[in-house]
C-alpha cells in the first residue's frame, strides 16, 4: 500500500526478492495492490479493505500508509519497504526493538541531511541559503529540518522551509524562494507528489534557475539536477526478506528495522549545463550514473 503508485522497477525488485526465496505469484503467493492516487484521505479505506481481505502481511512505503495500516489493524504484520523516520513519527519504539506489528526499512540515517548539504555546497558556488520543499502538516518534514539544523550551521547555510498543500502552491513557493534569495533547493522524498507534480517542480526549478537536489533518482531522470538518497530498488528487494521471515513465523516486534546501506547519486549534466554549473570532477567520480 502506498500513497502513489511506485515505479514498476520497485515492484519488480520486491517480486524478485520473493522469487529468490521461493515465492511465485499465482502459485504460492498472491498480491493485492492498493495506491491512493496521491490522496492521503483515501488511505484509511484502502487499509480497511486489506484487513477485510485478511491479508497475511501489508507492505507499505512512507509514514502515512503505515499509520493508516496500523490504525486499521494492530495484529496484521506491516513491513515498511521504506519510511523516513519511523521512530520520530511514532511508528516504532526503536530501530533495534520496533515493538508492535511494524518493522522493515528506513530510508534515512543521521548523516543524510548533512551529506545532501555538502553535495550542494560543492556544486553551487557561494551557496548560502537552501530552500527545503515539503508538504504541509508533515511530521517527517519537521523532523528532517530539525535533524539538518546542526549540519547547516556547521556549513554556514540558512534553511528555509517551503510548505505546499497541493500543486497550486508550487509556483508561489518558488516565487518566495527567489524573493528570499535562496540559491539552492532540496526536495526530500515525499509520497505526496505524482509524476506530473514532480515534472512541474523540476520545470519550476529550471525556470527559477535554482540548482536542486532530490531524494530519488526518478527526479534526475526527468531533468532534476542531482538526486541522492537510499537505493529504493535495493530497499524493495530487501523488504522481501522481512515478508519471508514473517510468513515463516517471525514477529515484527522482534525484527530490527534496517537503515539504508546503499545510496545512489545521479547527476544530470544537461541540467547542469542549462544552469551554467560546472560539476566538480570529484563529484562526478562518486556518481552512480551521469545523465548526458
């Protein structure tokens, strides 16, 4: 269950992870897919549907689907294929001992915010002010800003939070970023943006001449300057190990939540050229993919 439909590559990685453990769709395992079309208000009913179907495990991405699934059932195991800060959002008690019926993987670690700011600092000359775009009333966005305050101070950077309620807010937020002289943008992973919305944000960043870094590679694929974050395909494949253990009798409360071990850096040189930015060779050598 997810707020928006994931790329097919994520689903295929999950299926492949299960196949490697002996689960074949249509033979000894069945899937029920539920996407909320970007509308979080649909999540409670989708979760209730899965409970009525008496599924054995619910696999989710993101805090809102996890919260909806847990509210619908405190007994059906829930596996996070990815979640921002499951401790901070109250999903689990701790990474080592999650407790309750939720376990899986988190997409962030304590160093992620600092690494993102360091990348921007190396790429953007005279960087002083980074705008952070995220949804209104998002605890995860609040936690990210809080956890990034210290590395921002250490790098001499100002952070400004730009909150949207929907795509109608995007243009005004970019105008505000320009007015307040932000000279870079960070868009963390958020389940609230559809492919069309991501395209709109990337185009507005280009129009505003704001160098931007995004949380997943699909943004760089459509023209975003840089993406850096946990390798989602790897995480979905690893989520299959949790499902396997639970189906064999393990309890979510006893399965520690894993932090990301594999990160992915993608750089779009076409966008860099359009912004008249020179990406340092040291950064290019670190990249998993360079789009030319």
